[in-house]
């Protein structure tokens, strides 16, 4: 039998070529490093570990690393019940140590791509990951970028940094862009069964990247370049942002015309072809829809191109919290009360139903607007025990009781969590601004409900 040392030498030398890398991918002997163990990286780690790959989860957050190594999930869509066995079998190990990248045959970058304060792309996390990889590279590695970013990032930013290693792309190492398509909270579409776009930099890069993803994901869509793959993803999210903005603009117009926008959209959704239904709301939140389209806007400027649709959609969507504030003013005005010092209870601060994520949430924008009006504003969210307002002050979720409802001058439904009892909310609230048509099934006391 070979000694361990010899086996390792054999293993390492086999990895220095495309054929060697394809072989360890085929046999799932490959080691997969995932940089960024968030809502994309952690589900992906389970998806590839479950079919046999060894996974190293790299994250800068040592608390997250400790939780992962204890088999504890901090992501809504990943249960500790699923994670724990993979950790105890040693299939998933987490660490903050970037030197472990040397052991990886495949490195997947799943880091955040936020906007800066003046709404420019912040790809600093991608750069940091690329520099860490370049410092730990060896021949025979595949590096894929999954973070949503502007078309050109993989070729113009990632590749030059990795090439500092002196290795030759397409020969010694392989790169591709394969955008994540995680829909947080969606139990039907998972990492495994959501088809995945893959764009390699060279034919060898494409071959290796597609071979890797085919091992754990049902359907792979190959495209001709990383730039195409990057554009696909930004288009997907821009498509949503623009269509949500369209129905939000419709809501603003229906309000002036005395029409019920929910009835209009509901009826339009009966068209069996050529229609995709989006719903108005208090604005758009999360880490994608309010952000990704502006990556395209920023890049388009390089071509002296003005993405008017995207910017108009952003204006309309970000106006919606103001519109809800106007509805609250009208609801209080009907009772002869001003905004000032009125007691208002917001139901839901998370950016969408049944999640605890309140980043970039329109609910937070509305909360800050009403704070500014010196409203006595409280919130309840069963998924968000506490949050910080724009000034950094911590607020805690108010218990939802008949008393907390009836003692308010106005109740606003901002996030239509399934956990809410909408019958009780209507029963005990004096007046409700329903921004999600969440009380649609409640037929009595409709006079209390003001719809968006
Ligand atoms: N929203 C509306 N009206 C709608 C749909 C959504 O107001 O008709 C609001 C939501 O309440 C939320 C925001 O827009 O505040 C974004 O909702 P979302 O579900 O589009 O956003 P995410 O970021 O949770 O998930 C999306 C994915 N969603 C779907 O495809 C259904 C998808 O766009 C991306 O795969 C994912 O972001 C991502 O990570 O890019």
C-alpha cells in the first residue's frame, strides 16, 4: 500500500493539469473551498458535501465559523439537522484561515457585493478574496465567482489578480462566472434543483467549471463567457426591479383615480399568456433587487450609456415608503389625529415574508421616516427580535397583543408574515394601512382597512 506521503504527492501532482482536476471532480475526491458562508455559500456547501466532496467553508466571521463547526446553521434556508451530520462526518469544515485555499481543487467566491454610500459598486470583498486566492494558488485549481456583479468583473478584476500568481489561465488554472440563484425562503427551488448558468473564460475553463457544477446541480446552462453569465444575473434582478416598480407606479396612479390596484393586478393575472404577476408593496428590500441593477447602471456609464429604466425603477421603488407614510397621515387624519405624537404600530420589519432579514428593508425606511415625524412608533416582527434605526438606536419587537393593537392610533402591515393572525389584527386595530393586501381574506370590518 502507498504511504500517506506518497499518496499525497500522487494526489497533488495529479491536480496540476486539467485532466487531473477533471478526474478528482469526477470521483468527488476534489476538495472544495467556499469563500463566504452566507445565504449563498452555506446552502452551496451542503449541496456539494452531500454528494461526497470535501468542503472547506472560509469566512472572516469567527463566530460563524464556530457555529458551523458546531453544526449550527444561522441561515433560514439551512437546517442544523441537515448541517450537523456533514460536519460530524468531517465533510464540511469551517475556518478563517485562507491558507487552506492551497488544499482546494475548486474555490468558489460567494462574498457580498453591496453598494457604497453613493450607490457605486463595492467589489472590495471580491478583490480581497481574489488576492487571498492568488497568494495561495497552485496549478490545477478552478476558481468560480458566484457573487452578483457588473459584467466584466471576472475578466477585468478577478483574472488580473489571479494571474499575479504567474500561472497561466486555461492551462494551469481555470476561471468562470456562475451566478448564484438563491431565492431566500423559497423551499421549492433549492441550490440543487435551480438550473445554473456557467460562463468559462476559455474552453478549458468552461469544461472544468461545467463538469464541477454538473456533479451537484441538476441543470447547467453553458454560456460563451463570464461577462455573459454576469449580465444574465444582473438582467434577472433588473427584470424584477423594473416590474415591481411598474406595479408600484400603478398603485400610485390607482390611488389618485380611486381604483383598487390589487383588484386590477389580480384581474390582469388571469391572462393565461404574456403576463407575469408582480404585486405593489411598501418598497423593495434585500441584498439583490435594490442593489444589483445599479451595478449595471454604473458599468453602463463607461459606455456613455444611460440605463433610464433601471434608474426610474429605483426612484419609484425607493419612493414607496414615503407613499406609505402619506397613507398613514390620511388614516390618522380621518380620526382627527396628526402624525406628531400619534402611536403607530408597524407589523413586520423584515424585507419579505417569513424571513428575519431586515437589511435594506423598506420597513426600516418607513420606521425612520415616522421616527423623524416624532411619531410614537413601535414595531412587531416575529422574525426580528431587535433592530437598529438609522441613528443606530436599538428597538425591540413589541409583543403583538389585543392591547398593543387597540392602544395604537394606526397599525401598518408592512411584511405579510404567515405567523400573523389577520382576523385578530383587524378585530383589535382601530385602523390599518395594509401595504401587502394581507387582510384580503378578512371580509368584515373592511372600513378599518386602508389598502396601498
Ligand atoms: N417585492 C414586491 N413585489 C413583488 C415581488 C417582490 O414588492 O411582486 C419585494 C419584496 O417584498 C422584497 C423585494 O421586492 O422586499 C425583493 O423580493 P425578491 O423575492 O425579488 O428578492 P430576494 O432578494 O429575496 O430574492 C431574489 C430572488 N427572488 C426571486 O427570484 C423570486 C431572485 O431575484 C434572486 O435569485 C435573488 O434575489 C438573488 O439573490 O439575487
